[in-house]
C-alpha cells in the first residue's frame, strides 16, 4: 500500500464518449485559470488582513482525457512505460463504436494491478458482481451511476488515492 | 401465394396404384388359370377323345366278335356237315334261304366244300341279291380267299375285316364240323357284314361317338406320314379349334393296314374350361374392382380426406395467421392423433407467440427506457455539475474582504504601499467576481443546452409512444373470461356476470394485453356502477356481434350493466380525459380515456350508451374482425 502525498498531483485518466461530460470532468478535476486567480487573491488577503485559515489542502489532479476505450488502454500503457502510471482511471461503460469500458478496464488492470478503476455509467444493466468478476480486485474497483457531482467524485477519487 | 394443390394428388396416386395393382392381379390370375387350369381341361379333353376312339374301336370289334359267334354257332352242326358232304340236300331249302341272312343280320353267307369249291352262297346289297363274284374277294389265288374258304383243321378260324369290290366288310370263316366239334373238316362256312353307312349309323347311335371310317389309302395324311409308313394302331391326335380327332388304323385279315377309323370329339371341355377361366377372371375382376372401390372409398374417408382437410387448414392458418383456429378433426386413428397434435402444437405456438409478442413488447420498452435513462443521465451530468458550480458563485463574496479593504483605504493612516495593495486587492476581487460571473454564465449556457438535450430526448421518445403493439388473432371468449376475473370474488351472488356462449365464434385482431386491460376496465366500471346504484345487486352481461363499419368487417363487443347509467348530457364526454362518475377517491382502473386511446390504437373505436341515470349502461368496443372470425 502506498500513500499519496498531497503535494503530488493525482494522475487521472478519464474516458467518456460524451464531450460535454469530458468537459465537466476537466472542470472538476483541473486547476482552471479561475482557481489560480482565487489562490492569488487568497494569498493577498492573507497578507493584508489576518493569517488565513485557507490552506492549500485541495487535491491537485493531472487529468488526461480521451473518448474511446482503446485510447485509454494506449494512454495507460504509455504512462506505465514512462514510469508515471495513472493513479486512477475513470471509465464510461459504453463508448461506441469502440470497445466498452469494462473491456478497457480489464486490459488496463492487466497493465497495472494497483490502479484504481472507477466505472461511471448512465446504464444500470451491468451488475456490480459482473464488473468485479471481470475487473478484479473489488477493493480497487469503484462504481458510480450518472448523474453525479464530479466535484464530489474528485473528492472521492482523492480519498481513494489517500487510502491506498 | 397459396399452393394447396399437390403436383400429384394423393387421391390420384392412390387410385392409380390401386388400379395398377388390380390390373396386375387380374392379369396374374388370368395367366395362372391359363397355365394351370386350361392344360388340365385339355388333358381331360384328350382323355375323353381317346375314350371315344376306344369305344368306336371296341364297337367294331364287338360286331366282329358277334359275327364270329354266329359263325361258331353254325359251323359245328351235323345238318350243315351232312349238307356239305352231299348227304343232306334238303338242308339248303330249309335253312339256306334269304330270311336266314336277314334274321342273322348278314349281308353275305357262303358254304364251301373241303376242296374250296363253292357249295352255296348268297350276297345281299341294299335288299338286292347279287352274285358273289361282285365282291371280287373269294376266288382265284387271292391269299385272303384261301384263308376264308379252306381250313386245314377244326381249330382254324379267319375273322376280321376284308376289302371287297363293294366296300369293306367284317367277315368270319369257320370250318364245318359235326355238332360235337368233331371232324374231319367238311368245308368252310363264311359269313360277312358290310361296313356301310347303316352299320356306321348304328354304331354311332350305340356308342354315341362321332365316328367314321375310310380306307387308309383314301386318307389324306397331310404330309404327316407317307402311306407306306402307316402302322397299325392309333395315329397322333389332331386338334382344331372345335374338334379333337383321334384315329386308329385297323388291319385286314392279312394283317395289312386297311381301315382308318376316326372319332371326332367336340372340344366342349376346353371350351367349358375357357368359359370357366373367363368366368373366374370376370368374377375376380368384378370382386377386385369392388374391393378397389371399397378400398378407395375407405382410404378417401379415413386418410385422403382428413389429410386434405389438414392441408387446407394449414394453408388457411398460413394465410390468416390465426393460430387459435383449431382443426378439431374428429377421428380416433393416427391421422386424428396427428390432427390433435397439430392443434396442440398450434395452440402452443399461439400461446408462445403471444407471450413472445408481449415479452418483446416489454423488452422493447425496457430497452427504450434504458436508452432514454442513459441519455438523460448523460445529459444531466453536465447540468448537475454546472448547477453545482453556479451554486458556488453565490458564495463567491463570502471569502472576500472588500468592505475591510475599503475601510483601510479610508483610513488616513494607511501608508501608500499598503494602500496600493488594498487597491490591488479590490481590483483582484472585482476581477474575481467578474470571472466567476463569466463562468457562471457559461455554466448556465451548459445547463440550458443540456436541458434542451433532455427535451430533445423526450421529444424523440414521444414519436414511439404511438407505435402500436403487434396485433394478434384473439378468440374473444378467452380474453373476455380472463377480463371478467377482475370482478371481486366477494361480489357474491348479487352481481351476476353473464358471458354469452357465442363469444367462442368471434375472433378479433388486437393487442391481447391492451384488449384485456380495456375489457377489465369496462367490467370493473360496470361492477362499481352496480355497487353505486345500491339496488341490492345487478347483472353484467358480455356479448358480441359481427358488424360492418366503412366496408370493414368488425366485431362489436358489448359490456352491459344494470348500474347507475348516465344522462344524455354526458354521453359525449365519458371518454374525455378526467371524466369520472365515481365518488371522490373511489377511482379504479385505467380510465375510459385510456381505454378509448388503446382501442383506437388497435384500429377500433369505443362508444357508450345509456337510457339515462338509473337505467344501466352499455359500452361497445369495435375491433377489426380476424379473418374467419
């Protein structure tokens, strides 16, 4: 078991065939310009008024996004080869016309036994037991139904990484 | 396209094969009869013809023997002995007279002395006396003459047939002896009879054989034999279509072939045999044809017609698609069993198809629902996250110290460096608000966009709401009986449900589940209407009839109750959305509005009628009639 230090970015690979959702992921998991401005403002406020209780304990994510399962496998393989494997892989279950997320997760699991794999889907026709059978182990497999708050998901993802 | 006619019908095949089998049987019987029976008849006929020849021959031999007996009676006699010895001259006058020949049936009689000289003779031909020389027989050096006129001892005899100038004769010669057969021989006694037409007629009459004779030298042997080859005895039998001719060659007294006696036997036995064979064949043919007709009739009734009915029924079902239509072939044999199994199979297929249709309908709905849910969930995800961020916009000012910064700037003690930073802070705060506002605006656009997408998904879905389920061929009574089960079991005997028996005759083309729900709803409404009437009970009757609407054959199902009914003023509004005559909170079922829509989606319509409040109501459901329904 390894513990992720908060000063290290959490590397997240996201695959979803819906561009709007990918954008929502990016906004929830990335430091936007707005976030950077807010940090500068908070720093100035701390200097001018009182020692701030605002601490930078927010998780920082390094997000790589794609829209197909095969792309996700290639990216995971490339990252592992570069010595920077992803901490978390978030997969949509159905991503036509390519392979589905379960197949992609299964093959990524073969590449990296320690990666946290998260399935996020709008369908509810795949029993969790089936997912656990195809993409073991259950402790590193997570399942969420859409719609969901990605900012909450980001917190959950950070927790997963911290716990492991 | 229907094709119920086989290239070669079973009936035709069976008839042809039966006919061929019968023809072969008759031909076989005919050949067997001809090979076995006819030769037996021919053999019998030949035996009978041979017996005729034997009888003819024996008749001639009997005449010869009789003549010999007469000669034997006269030869050993003292009177003639003395006469031929010259010592009894009166004998001639008293005995050797014409009546003697007539009485003895002789045509010739002669007495010779010992040295062969003629002593006395008499020859009669057709009543006329002729000289003995006319015979050209007894005289000269003819060997036959010596055999007849001279006998060396008492045992000498000459008997047989001889040729004369007047025709063939049977002749007998005996030595003349004393009455006690003692000798010495005094002379010879010769007696003879012509083998003429009269004798032949007598023989034919006596033997009943169509016999005749002729000299061998006059017989036409038709190349079978040369005359010199002719042997004494029987000749090969001659066969013609009508006669069997048997011949025997008799020898004269010298042992030479002389007289050919023939016996002609009509071929009555063969003819009878042929008639018998013909009758037998005719009888068998008639029996065979009768048997064939019976077999054909039996096969037609028990095999061909049921199979034809089964074939027609299969084609009918193939054309109509109505698997609920049973053949119900009343037969207890294997074909009946086949028909029953076919009916059962149809019923099972019918039920399975209905279940599959229902299942596929449900599965389709489930798939559609899952797809819609997926799309909506996908669309809602950016919406939720956008709204999540918009929520944070309203808290953006919570962390800002704008008021305090302004107060510090207003303070005269504030140095210029700090003042610059406060201004910088205020500027950054303002930029922050502007940025968040811009982000919120973008998020709102995303939310609006996703909301429109949800609307599109729902609109898209709406197109499918009008897709009617697959129609089935339904037997009305089955659906009605199932629908009637909606009546509560505790209804007791006060509310009677009457289902007309003739409902089994009606078939409609409709969606089973939809029709079941419609009828259940109407029956339940009727039940509740009767309860509301508080009349202590009532009756719900279910009936049907055929009708034609706009040239379309329809079946009109009627649910009639004795409940509260309704007035004229609401007749046209009972099927409108929201209409109810029930008390508040008592509404049950799917509603008449839904019923109207459901029936309409099945290509039918629904309408109601009532004689007014308190007089019950009728709800009529018109549905397309299934073919044959």
